[in-house]
C-alpha cells in the first residue's frame, strides 16, 4: 500500500488531497503514473509528466524511482 498525497492543481484534478493505492512492492513512479492515468484519465497523465515526486527524502522526476510507503505529487508552483 502506498499513500499518495496530492498538492495544488493535481489535488484539484483528482478531487482529493490524498488516497491509498495498492501497488506492487517494486512499483516505480512510472507505475504510479500508469495507475493514476487508468483511474483519472490521460489528461491527468499529462499533468503528472511535469510534476516532481517526493519519494522518501528525495525529490525526483525520474520515472524509474522506486516508490516508498508515502509519495507526494508536486506540480510546478508559480509565484515567489
């Protein structure tokens, strides 16, 4: 089980701040994106393609990164 936390535009797109998904033990960001696209549609996958992912203590965009029990999905933020 992986807890997925959504922020900003991604949270708006999925209609929630978080959810728990059952993914294989060796699942990667690519697997997460595929599961979310299957659930929420291809428009979300386009958005996920520009997101950063906080996996453990590592901020990454690498789709081959293995998931940890909690993953934060962070869209690009504007402002300053």
